[in-house]
C-alpha cells in the first residue's frame, strides 16, 4: 500500500513573522516563495503544516 503524499507550496513570505514559523517552513524544506516540496501525509507533517497554513498551499497527491 502506497502512502499518501502532500504537495506544499509556499505562497507568502516569512518577513515580519514569528521566527518559529520560518523554522517550520525550513523543516518542511521550503526556502523561498513559490517553492514546492512533496512530503508524506503523516501526523507530524500535518502538524507542521497546520502551524503555517496561512503561509502555504497544500494539495493531496493521489498516486
């Protein structure tokens, strides 16, 4: 059984935001605007995304 994936795209800057939000984006692998990463759909990644949901766009990938 294949694990579901999420495509996360950074759509807003971290300028004038809490440093913790920048650290979370770095943990997801995002370094600059409009960059996309594909991560596993796990509770740990879901929790990270929830903290920065206002800065990113999330799409579920069905493989």
